[in-house]
């Protein structure tokens, strides 16, 4: 399944749009689990010009990896 978010916007706006679409997926379509997700982002500056993400060492960052949300120690100790 694809969720498409079109148009120039801030990362905060994209975050909100994703939240709303995922909420709709749960509520309207009764989908509560997924194996994973891939999000492609086309970074720009405030003028719409493409920008490149770079790490502290100056290398281009083309991919970020995530194993899910942060889990606190309290979450890990729940029975």
C-alpha cells in the first residue's frame, strides 16, 4: 500500500500528514499491523531547491535505518 503526500511542505507538515493518514488506515480500514515501511524524502531548502544531507564527517547520507520507536526501560519491564 502506498501513502502519497504531494507538495512542498515542512518536515513538521509531512509528519502531521503521515500521522493523519496512518490514523485513517487504522480507523477506516481496520489495519493495525504492518511488516515495515519505506519513506522516500526529497529534501529541499525554503526556496524549493534540492539539498543533500551530510553527516558530521561530510559524507552524503542517503539512507537512514530504524528498528521502530524508542522503548524506555519501563516499557521493557512490563509483564
